[in-house]
C-alpha cells in the first residue's frame, strides 16, 4: 500500500490524458451502438406515413402504439404470425438452453474432475468445432438433417444450435468446476454424501453463477440465429423470429414501423433475461478470473 | 473408536509410486503423526485411508472392517483438510450441521450437537457467519468442529495448523492434544513439521518418497533413527552427519579422517563397524551430545568455528569437521570467534553410525 501511494503523484498525470482519450472513445462507441436502437424505438412509434418522411422526424408528431398492438393482437393476421414466430423462437431457444445445460453440466464436471483415457483428445475435439465459421457446416448439416428427416422441424434447429452451443458451454463450465476446490467434494463425501449428493449439495450451488451465465449464452445464441433457421425451415408456421421478421419487407412494400416494433419486441426477452440475471453473469465472469 | 491397519498399501500414478508398500497399525485411541518432506505421500496416504482415492494395492482395515471397497461416507471417519475445505456458501452452523443432516438425524438432535460442538470449540458467536468472514484460526476451529460433531471412529487431519501463524499454531497444538486426551480419539495427523509430530504424537511415521521409513514413538525415532534421512529429518537443529573411513584392527575400530585425525570407538560401536561390509561410514551426532573444548582432550577431534548464533539462553555454533558442518550448542558464557580452532568430544553412547552406501544405521552383531 505504501508503495502505491508513493507512486501515485508520479504516475497520475500521464494516466489522466489516456483516461480522457478512453472516455471519449467509449462515448463514441456508445453512441454508435445505442443510436440505432433509439432510432428503432422512435421509428416503431411512428405511423407508416411519418416513417417515410424526408427530412426525418426526430420525434414523431403523433406517437402511436398502434404497431405494437397490431403485433400483439392475435385476431389479425400480422399479430397471429408474429406471435407464432415469437412462440417458435422461445420454444427453440428454451429447449436448446435446457438441453445444453443438461448435457454440459455433467460433461464439464467430468472433464474437470476425472482422468479417463482420451480425455485431452476429446476435450480438443469438442473445441475443434468452434474453430470453423458456422456457415461451413450449413450444407453438411442440411444433408444430415434431410437424411434424419428433420428438415422443417424445430428439432433440426435445436440439434444444430446444440452443436454450436455445447462446446462453448462445456468449456465455460469446465473453467468453473476447475476453480471449485476438489477438497469441498471430498469433505462432503466424508461427511456422509455420495458422489452425486456432493455434486448436488455442494458443487451445484457454487457453480450456479456459471450455469446461469452459460444458459444466457446458449439462449442468446439460439434466439438470434438466422442462417440455419432460414435454410432448414421453409414452412411459415414454423419460422423463428429472425427469419419471420423478414416478412415485413415483402408485404405491400416495407412496413418500417412494424418491422421496428417487431425488432424491439424481439430484443425484450434477451434484455429482461440479462437484467434479471445480470448479477450472476458478472459474478460468473469475474469469479472465473480469480483463483481462490 | 477403532484401530486402523494398513497392509502393503500402494498407490501409483503411472511409474510414480506416491505410496509404496506402506504397512502400519494405529492402535485404538492412539495419536499417530505422519511426517515427511513435501511430496512424500502423506496426503495420499491419508486420502487412501479416507477412501477418497482408489488404492493400487494392499488392504486397509478400520475397526474390524476391511474398508477397501467402502465409500468414504461408510468408513466412519472424519477429516480436517489442509485448507479446511469449509463449504463457502453455508454458514458456520450449516457447515457443522451438514454431516448430521447427511446422516438424517432429527432436527432437534442436530441443533443440540452443533451447539455443543460450537461451545466446546468456542465458536458459538460465529455460528451465523460465512467461512470467508472468519480468521484462519476460527476457520480451523470450524473445520475441527465439523469433524467432531458426529463422534467418528477415526479422525484424519491433514496439516490442520499449516496455515496459521506461529503463535496460534502453538496454541492450537495444545488444544488438539487436549481434544485427543478428552475424547480418547484415534487420530492420524499429517504434518511436515517434525516438531509438531514430536510434541503431539504417541507415535510418528516418517515417510520419504512414498516409503514408510520408520514407525515408532517420537522418543525412539529420535534416539534410534533407522537411516540418515530420518536422522536429519527429526530434531532441530538437524543431526550432524560426517562422512569418515572406518579402520579396524582386531576387535578395535576407529574412524579416520583424511584431515589426519583418528577417533577411537567404544567396544559397542566397534562391533557395529565389524558387522558392516563397508568402510565408508557416516558418523551422526546431535548438537546436545557434543562437548566443545578449547584445547585437545582424549577422544576429541579438531574443528574450526564457522558461524556462531547466540539465542539468549543457549548458543548454537556450526563447526567445520572434516569438511562437514556440525551443529553444536554451548553455554552463552562460552565465547567463540569464527575460524577459531576448537576440539569436539563425541558421546560414544549417543553417537550414530550409518553405512555411507545404504544410509542405513549400523547394528551391533
Ligand atoms: N493426481 C496425481 N497425479 C499424479 N501424481 C500425483 C497426484 N497426486 C499426487 N501426486 C504425486 O504423489 C506424490 C505424493 O503427493 P502427496 O500429495 O501425498 O504429498 P504430501 O506428502 O502430502 O506433500 P505436501 O507436504 O506438499 O502436502 C507427489 O510426488 C505428487 O506429485
Ligand atoms: Mg499434503
């Protein structure tokens, strides 16, 4: 501590310059990322006519929630479709997330705790998948899905998203289990727990932040995915949101406010998820970094 | 309470034998210290007794049950870990209650036992805290408490005091000793601090490189170390070891130094030399058995003062004899200066002779 205080006056000045440069840079970056979202929100409150005006209205003269009520109203065709896409997306993403966690938790635990033949090879094989861009697997996976008879089913998407999401999930969670001292489980086993009980009562609660972070990753990955959903599904009633939203482009010219309202609604679950579980997420990222 | 029997216990990781053919018996109610340098297999041995690792060979009996294939939970043991291993997300109360809950005791009985253990260890005021809100000494007590809430047959402790500062360590040392006395518990206690072992244990098992070198009372290990490793490991300052050549003529024998002096040996020591096959000998002597003289007396050998360390009530000095450093202790009134020529007298009854090739202690035939 004493050394740090002694150093302070010397190192303060140059750091300040950098700090301001950093702040300006971050502000620009923030504007760059937030502006489109704000514009999306503003546009979604306009009427179709107001959205097309030039010069643009910075704030709609007659703001309306009509676009939202139309999307959420199951009695008209637009609302019906939107809600169906929304539901499809929710179903596919949730299923992917649950399966990813159910598989990744024991897999990551095994990679972290047990020494078995082929452990290293297997672990790298798991990661190998993530070294290639997703598009490369589009055609092979499509052929595979056709062969499995899964084209035009949500199963094809869940399966595909798992092939992307699982390696990352296993890898993330393994880091967590590596950081939980093995002595805790040993203590639990001596205290009368079976291996499974030691895992459930001691290890699981400690790895909850990691599991939640991993779940959020999986969910967002599946929720936003476009190319595979676009390729594997052709039937309207099965489409997920990222693909389904496209339909706003084609119908009687582009309905910008409707599109923006739909996009906004699409980001709601992710934002809500993040806000609710944020504290676990941050804890997860920082805890993984510090060894205890 | 129960006895523990290890028979030819082995544990290897590939070609590395972490525990190599260890056999020993811990009697009911005995306090046994497992000592040895870092990496010698102490923790591994303890984990094998606990059943946390599968054995590569051998048998372990606890009480009158062969426990080779029993889960840790079925061995009726309690363990205190090197780093305490308290459950970080549970309060102290829940840490103590966990072993009882796992054994499905009724709630009011759990409550009673937890409070009793807490009172015994003086941690009642900490019950609602989380482990990270405790000091090292408090964590240590909680770890001890978690072990003793359920009266197991055997206590296993892995360097429970190694994370504490010197003062607290001395205090906890006597508390554990009293705890052993009160409960008459069977305890296997791992430490790499030989002083802890000597002061606390009924018996000590000295290990090195996975092998059990000697298993005896601290007094016997101190008095009759089986080889040079045990000799220099037990006792502080360490026993001095001087490599010399043995010369025999008839039934008499002496140790000869290339520096040109001869140390005649007593008849018993001469018989030890006679029974050995080699003439390369290591002479061992503890500081307290050596006498320092300023001028030559019969049976003394010349040396040169290297360093002098006064500690107040006793002065330690290191003397160069035949190229080896020899520790001695003298009265503080004796004044020594570095490079001074002195003469060291050996106590023939309390000196140790080792075979320089096998490092084993020589026995009289
Ligand atoms: N899982 C393992 N894989 C390979 N080697 C191991 C493993 N666990 C322990 N060892 C080796 O076994 C030997 C004994 O280890 P052990 O932990 O029993 O030492 P220790 O006597 O407890 O040491 P310390 O005083 O440092 O705690 C060491 O050489 C160690 O490197
Ligand atoms: Mg150890």
